[in-house]
C-alpha cells in the first residue's frame, strides 16, 4: 500500500518538473540586468531607434506628399491641356462665328446692292428726265429756227416773182430743195456735212440772184470729210444774220466772207460781214436765230465747241470751232 502511494508521489513530482521545464522553454524568465548602466544604454538605443523610425516616417510622409502634389499638378495640367473635345468645341465655335460673319456679309452686300440699285434707278430717272427736257427744248428751238429761214426765203422768192425776174424758176426750185431739207432731213437728230453745205449753197444762191453785185459775197468750202455727221441748222443762222445786217445791197461798201473747213472730225466756220455806218436791219421781226443756235451749241457741244462773236469797228466777226467726238 505504501509502495502504491509512493509511486503516485513520484509520478506527480515528475509531472510538476516536466511542466516547469516546458514553461521555461515557452516563456523563459527574463534575467535581471547585469547593472544599471547597461540598462540605460539599452533604453537610449531603443529611444534612438524609435526617433529614427519616426524621422524616417516623416521623410516618407514628405516624399509621399511631394509625390502627391506632383501627381496632382500633373493631373491639373492634363485637365488644362486641350484635348479632342476642346478642339471639337473650337471647331464648332469657329464654324458658328464664320456662319455669323458670312450671314452678316451677305446682309451688308444685299443692302449695298439694293442701295446702289436705288441710286442707279434714281440717277437713271434723273438722266432720262434731263434728256427728255433737253430733247423738248431742242425740238422747240428747231421749230423756231426753221420757220425763220423759211420766211426769209419766201420773201426772196416773192420779190423775184413780183418783178417777173427770169431767175424766179431757179429760186423756186432751190426753195423747193430747201423746204424738202427742212421737212424731211432736219427732223433727224443728225445730218451729213454735205447736206448741210447743199442747203447753205441754195440759200446763198437765192440771196445772190437779187443782188446787183454778187461778187461781194466770198464763199469758201473745204470739205475732206463730207460724211461727217452733225446736228442740222448750226451754221445757217450766222449766214442769215450776215445777210440781214451787212447791207449787202450796197455794192460799194457791203460785203460778206464765208469760210467752212471740215478736216476729219474738226470743223472751222468763219463768217465776216461789213457794218453799215448807221444801224441797219432789213427785218424788224424775229431775231431769235442767233440766240437759239447759241443755246443749241451749249446743249450739244458743251465742252467741244468754241464760239466767238465780236462786233468790231468795221465788221461783224463770228468764228465757230467744233470737235465731233
């Protein structure tokens, strides 16, 4: 019995010893420091290590912050950098601006064209009105001039017929040609120089028939361009005026010189006649021929003619130069 209890005791002791041994392996009991200096050094090392760890952690945080800032700046630059959408927006805006400018230009051009057309129409209407007014005035002047010469020629024919002159038939024939010219030719705007000269020759021939000394009338026609066109009845008023005021019936003191030169498109016309000692006029009625022809010249050849009318000491002088453009 004692042996059995003893065995149990031995086993318990062995179990306790084993437990102590195993616990020592698992959690060894720290050995106390050898001395106080060694413990201080260890604590300082631990603190230094801790400070180094904190410093390294701060440096790492700074590096991380720097990297984060760089990354943020890079992202910001990437946002600010124009991308495809930006260019698309710019293209759309440019197209809208171009369309707006094009529409504005079209509106301005349309307005300008409309205003120009209105101005042109107004100017055209004013020009047409002015031309109609001038044509009416020209027809009025011509209607006044033609009967004036007709009356003078009829007076000459009547005088010859009254005295039963043998020259009366010739005068009537020439007068017929003159009337034909006045009625059919002068109705046109322009006639040839040759037709105008023929009319002047007929008129002068009628005037010479009734004179005692026709040699006092000197006539010179030098025409190298007989087809040149000009307005009718431009020269005859000056010729008629010379016969009217020169007192050509006076064979000793009365005289008339007539010169007509036509070279290419330049015309030179000169009429000179004597002046009686006393004022003399065969016809107290009329006298509108010269004023009419001056007005016609001003309307027809404003800058292309030069007219000189002078009453000199012993003669009356007329010179007309015309350049047909």
